[in-house]
């Protein structure tokens, strides 16, 4: 299926948000996720199914000084 990940078109076989994070190399990293503009809590990523055309944002916290 085709999705938009952080504004870029992506072909994925992931069925859930959790699978997508693993597929994209985030594994167990602490990140924030949103699907179609709605926050997707970490506790719901296994159950959150991805569908064709979804717009997904993954944001990792940054340290700065």
C-alpha cells in the first residue's frame, strides 16, 4: 500500500503503526506518532491499522543547547 510518511510517498507492507516503525528502523525508539493529523499514542500502535493513503508523521525528540 502507499502512504505518506513525514510528507514523502512510501510503499509499505506494514499492517500496523507498530510494524511501520519497525520497518523504518525506529524499533523501540521514543518517538511521537500521528496518523491523518491525530496523535497515535504509543500504547495503541499495535492495534492502530494502517490503510492505503494514510498520512503518518513520526517525530523523534531532539536534544539541543
